[in-house]
C-alpha cells in the first residue's frame, strides 16, 4: 500500500534546519524560553508535550497560554520533516516513510511491528559518503548530516504512529531504535550521540526508551567507536563488516583502506570491554562475492579471537537495488555460511527481512524520488 501526501517541491538551498526544541539540553531549553521573555518552568511544560505526549505542534500545547503558543512555535518548532510517502506491507506491520526536510533533502525511516516489539530504523544523514558499492544510499553519495532534532523527530513520529495504531492496526508502543537507515552514524558523531541521549533520557527530558534498546551501526570508523565507548552509553554497537579479509573489504567497504579489519575489531573489543555489551557484526551476504565457506571459517576464527563471547553475527540477505549487479546468495549457501560460522563457536543468525516489495533497501525510496 502506498500513500502519497500532497507536497509542493521547490528548488531549495541545502542546509541544516533552524534550531529546534529537540536540539536543546534541559538547561538550553530553559535559557531559550527565558530569551523569549517566558518563565523558565514553561520549558518543562513544552518538554512534557513533545517528549511525553509526542506533540510537535505548539498550537496544540494547551498547557501553554494561548498568547505565547505562536511565539514558541516560531522560535522553537521550525518545520523539520514532512512525510512525502508512506509505503506499507507485511499485512500493515511494516511502514516505510519518505521524509522531506526544510531544504528539500529526502531521507527515510522504517517502522516495523513484531509480536513482541516495535522497531524503527532511522537515518542519521541524508545520503552517505562511505561509498559501499552494494548499498543504494552509498551509490547516491552524501547530501548532508541531519540535525539532532531531525534524528529525534523520526523516533517521536514512530512512537506517535505506534500509539495511534497506524502500524499493525491497534495501539502499541515503540520499543527499539536502530541507527541503520541512511548514512554513517559515527560520521555525524556529535548529533547522533545527542540524539541518543534525547531518545533515552526519561521524560520530560527525553522519550524514555532504554539505552539497551538502541543500536548504533558503523562501517568501522575505529577512532569513533572508541570515542563512543568512552561516552559510557549502554547502547548496542553494530559493525557492518561484510567480509573478514582486507583484500575484499577494501572494495566492499572503502573506508577499510584507512581502518582495516584488525583495527576495527580491536576498537570493537574496546567497546565490548568498556560497555559489557555484546557487539553485533553485520554481514550482508552477496552471491559469489563474500559467501564462500572459507570466508565463513575466517570470519568465525577472527571474531572468536578478537571478541570471544562478546559477539553475535547477523547475516543479512542482500536486498538488491534495481539495475545492480549485486544479488542475494541462495538459501542453501546462506545456511552453510551460518553453519560454518557457528562451527567456530560464534553465534550466528539470519536477520528477519521485511519490506522487500516497498523498496526496503536503505536509500531506494529516496533514489526513486
């Protein structure tokens, strides 16, 4: 099912949006309302509306005197993201949204409802500069970083959609957030970390999700992985490895030329030791490229040596993009790959795939528009 929403496209200048309420810390929010000539306690009232009631329209914040709502809207709630299209599948339990930012930039998020949880996959950049050749977003290049508020508002919108029964047909609760949409999260480090804090801080300072329910992915920016470990957050780190050998990874994940496999795994081990959390290794299985049995053996051996029991491999069946030479591995090859990784003593499972009929590969929908 596709829902197209009315939208006027112009020729915008690309750039970060104006300051938004979700960009601000608690102290900064209080300072911002005081600058408007409003009493500081109003900042907490606004926060309860935005983070607690998931309300982004200041005109609907009825706790505020009618006379200041327009002032608050103009100063703290600039237009961030407008939905362009909603695409649904999986009996309505998966919904992909194409968003238009204030400058015309396009980005995507995907909300997936399961029996025991609801997960939103969000973007941290519009496009991506990592240039992985099998990735739709990587093929498009980087447009710009997203602001903290643009990241947070994807989660707020997903939480509101779950509350209102828009995905799955009955009210529910958003439980998980994964930074696995468009972009390399650790290349937008400062804003991503700030967004994680807004997402996980308890109300009225944030959306109140558990840090353990947030996953931040990276293609392997080793110094940023170590820096993230030192933040003392309790989020899951996911490393998109895709092959255990440098020769192939230099091609599949070009940043490997700067931080090779051994250095990435050392940084991942530092993260695991510092956080006590198991690291997730993402492996997109590509037919006749990285799906050989010997690579499964090498992957298992390297991970066991580098990370011990603090690792889990997610094998991802590749979702091919139109016109791409890359294709998914046959199921028999996939099963053998998983078996051989497990044989090395490393937990390995195949990730559940959702939304293949709605341009589910990251960046596909934006490219089509």
